[in-house]
């Protein structure tokens, strides 16, 4: 089985979700999480605070530099994620569709590399 990252899109500046809709979404997401665990697809999941709470750490130079806020200057960010196990991409996409319906947001699917021999998608 391969592992996939399913991440929820968070859009800066989107209208605030009414409290009752947010509660329903959280409950549906909780049920989806329970289903993933029961099906054996669950590896790990989590919701994230808003991008403004992030800190970027860059230790690629002579000294470590930290800056407030997200690394990418974008309107879309990761709002939450699941790491799941699925036999193939089609199965991961089916899980993402269920997750998207539960959390009421788009979900992007990306496979993890399987190891050092899995160089597909890596640039030289």
C-alpha cells in the first residue's frame, strides 16, 4: 500500500463560515476520520490554525533566520490534512472525495515517495 497526503485548501479572505455550518463540517469530518480508521486507511490527520500563525525557519545559510507568517505569498494554504494508505491513486482519490464532502473544501492528493529508488518527480 502507498501513502498519500490529502490536504484541505484554505483560502485567505474567503467569507467566514457561519458557526452552525462549521459545527456540521467538523462533525462530518470526525465521522470521516472514524471511517478511515475503521477501514484501515488512517495513518494520521490534523487541522491547522490560520496561516498567519505560522513561522518560517530557514537554516540553509550561515545562520538560522525565522520570519512570521507563511512562506508562500498566496491566497490558498493548507488548512488541514490526512495521511492515508491506499492501494493506488484511484482509491486515494475516492478517499479525498469523501474527505472533501465532509470538510466542505477542496482536497488535493499527493503521493509520498516510496524510498530512495523512487525518483519520479524529483528534479536533478
